[in-house]
């Protein structure tokens, strides 16, 4: 509900890059949440404390999957001694991150091809 059909299609088009996915899985701290035989969600944290990915499949939303993923990322960040976590957060995910102690640093406009999207820079200092 937060983005138009055109914006969603532009955003989704960016997933068709297998090389990027393979690189992220190899280089980042990458988690996959499973519920039964299904992938419920996934998340990633890079070496600098950037939460690049945090997605939950629509069939598994609002049951704690995202919460468990972000807690696991925060625990890993604390183990690594990272002083701050950063994320570029969609309009839809903004309240989720706020509830978990992330602070909005400002809105930003992101271009995907010719389509503009708004998201928010957010950060949090994990417990070390």
C-alpha cells in the first residue's frame, strides 16, 4: 500500500541479478528463516554494520520472523564489536525498525531506472 504498482515493479526488477545474490551470501552474515519446508524470510549484515536485506514472505508476516532475524543480526553485530547498525528502510518497514530502537536519520529518494522511490536512512547502536 505504500508504493505504486510501477514502483514495486521497478524495485522487484533489481532482484534479477544472480551474481549480486551469490556475492551477498558469500560476503555478508546471511540468515535464512525457515518454517517447515518453506523459506519464511532472510536477512543480511555486512562487515560495516549495514543491514542490507531483511525480508519476510507475505505468508509468514506478523508472527515474529522479522523480529527473530533482526535480533540475530544485532547479536552478530555485538559479537563483532560494531558500534552502529545502519539500514535503508522502506516506508512499509519503517515502523518495524522504529519499534526495535532504530532512529530515523532522514528520508532519501532512490532511483531504480527511471522510477523514484522513497526510503529512510535509520541507525541503531547495538548493545555491546
